[in-house]
C-alpha cells in the first residue's frame, strides 16, 4: 500500500526538513497555470492546528531548490547561535544517558520531579542535556499506575513548555545531582511561581 501524499493545498510536498523551531518544505503542483509550479514554505503545527506560511513560488525548479536550501541554512545558523549563547558556554551539555539518571517504573509518580527526556525522542539538534532536563508539571502520565500517557513539562534551560509521552522519559534527576545551571533555573522557576501565587492572593 502506497503512503499517503503530503499536501499543502494543491502542492505535493517533495522535500521537508525540520530544524529549530520550524520545518522548511519544497512542493510541486504540475497543474498550476500561474507560473508557480514549485513553492517553498515554512510549516508549523501545535498538534491541533497547522499552517504553511512565508510561501514563495516559481516555475524555476533550480531557483526554488536554492531558496529551500537557503532557508535551511538560515535555520541551521539560527540554531547554532542559540546553542552558542553565553548562557550555554562553559557548561556540560553532553546528552544524558541512562547511567546519568535514576530509572523509573510504571508505579512511580514523576509530577514535580526533574525528568530526563530520552535523547532519541528529540530532534538531532536538541539532543543535549539543556533540552533533556525538564520539570514535569502534570498530565495523566505523570502519575504512577496511570492509564494515561501525557506528561506536561517545562524545559529548565529555556522555560519552554512541551508535552511528552510517559515512554519518552528516560528517568529522573535527583536534586543533588543537578548541574549548577539547572539548579539556578529551577530556583528561578520556583521563585517565579511563588511570586505569582502571592500576587494572586493579594488581588483577591
């Protein structure tokens, strides 16, 4: 059985590369009569909605391949700059393996714990400790013996919120084993949450 074609409107996606915070796609529509047989666009999805944006088109295939490659290069440079910021420089950022954390079982609750995301779950450019260490804030999968699988997390390094599956969790990182940058981030997040709760009480 042939795979279902990926379409962006009337364009069949020929090539796609996801790097950083966006995916770059190259599409073709042989039936187009407006001189826009090929197109390059950016794509994003939050699991519920998706969209293609910043699209450009041409009947010149080589031109569109060049545009496609240029956008990928720009994204690669953007990610490189993110990973080379002063905040990351000088810290240990090698991927965390099973030996570097505490394994969990189906019976363990991970809510309010620092979980380590399996590196293979992340895209290649993000397979680093700064992206693996996450504070699990909830979700059915955060509780032991749960039938649910969703674990909602906050990345310690960036504060980015994400959803992972319970099976994506490699283990937990005990507080005493957290690297200094992670401890500082966790302290900041906890202080911010205390301030928010205090402000809410005062506003009542």
